[in-house]
């Protein structure tokens, strides 16, 4: 028998995951394949937001360059496919290894800084990567690169159909949530969280916080690169625009909307962000203005984001209980 979560927020998150698990069948039943594509894109961004929350929320490392790893993962699908190498295991291995190397090198430099300097240097590295891909005429440069076939896996892991690709994305999302939960509650995670609040004290206790933070940075980048790999397979087209610093800013907003340093905050924040963007763009061409005002209002008045609101429901439920 599956235990029922004890809190209101826990039950809401469990229901959300159940709906996400059944979503392809629901959309097929109502004959609305467009919404499956919309949800697939949102869940890919959820994975990227979860990876960002690992360093931003739990580690206190505010990066404006996280979208670079979406781009790396996507190009690790696009470039091999350009040469007719469609092996999914090759694409996955490239995404993980290239992102790890790039994060290790740039993170080793970036983590020597703090505050606004860290923000600016991560953005600088991302823009550097952006302009590198922008100059590669062989791979489409500004015009982008078309991916004619999705990554090839064994039949039982195929992502050829929209539904199978969706469940690939959903499985990676569940893994990212589980992995983040285990990591944050491990000894390693406690050092990362402790360094966020009082790094000097953690160093006094004998922890090399620089190595811990760098390792966390690399892990976050690798998770994000898998989101990029899925994004490349989902869109079938990639361009340097996917790794611009504004994309990183959107990921930060997704984390803030859902709730910083919470497990499910990036999930609900990204879904809310995607749905709000879709709804507003359908009713007015000036949707960016309305969207921006709503985001500013949320940051100013929505303390804790969506998770914060749900936590208040938990407290009210506990008081009445």
C-alpha cells in the first residue's frame, strides 16, 4: 500500500506527479497533442531548473550562465547527428563529459569569486560559449542546426514517438528529484548548505568548501546537460540562442516562482512559468509587459514562491488538526 503524504503540500505534489504520469493518455483521450508538446518542453526546463536550484538554492551560487549546459547537451546531440552518429549512448556520454569538463574549468575560476562577481563571470563564460557557436558556420552558426533523427536507443528505450520521448523526460525528471533529495540530505549536501550560510565556520570544522562547491557545480552542470540533450531531441533544431544569458535568467525566475531551496519548487515554478507564458501570449502581443509585472510582483510579495504558499496551508492544517 502506497503511503499518503501527511501534509497538504505533500498531497498536492503527489497528485501533480500522478497527473504528469498520466498526461499523455489524457491528452490523447481529448485529442490535444499540442499540450503534450507544451508539457514536454516545460518538463525539460524543469530538469534544468532543478539542477540550477542545486547550486542557487541549496548552495547559494547565483549563476547567470546555467543555460550554457542546456546548449552543450543539445549540441552533443546535434553535432554527432550532423555526421550521422545517432547513438543515444554516445550523445548522453558526450553531454555528461563535455559539460563536466566545461563546468570544472569555468567553475574552478568562477568559485574564486563571490557575490556579483560570481554572477558576472558565469555570464561571461556563457556569452563566450554563445559567440563560439555563433561563429561555427559548419554547424549553422546563427541559422541553427537541424537534427533529422532522434537519439537511437534499444527498442524498449526508444524516443521516436512523442509519448516515448515524454516518458524519457518524465523519468529523468523523477531521477533528478530523487537524486537532489538524496544529495541534499547527505553529508555532502549538509556541507554545501552549511557553506551557503557560514562558509568560514565549515572551513573551521575542517571541510574544504571550495572542493565541495566545485563538485556540486559540476554535478549541477551534468544534470542540466541531460536536459539539453532531451531538448535537442524534442525540438529537432538547435541554435546558439538556447544558451544566451537571458535563458539563464528565465531559469532563475522559474526557481524563484516555485520556491528557492525546495525540492519541488523548481517543478511547480517551471510549469507555472510555461503555462502563464502560453496563456498571456495567446491573448495579447504585449504579453511580455504583463508577464514582467507579474514576475516583479511575485518576487516582491510572494515570499517563498508557490512552495511558500503551500507551506502556509500546511501550517494552517496543522493548527486546525
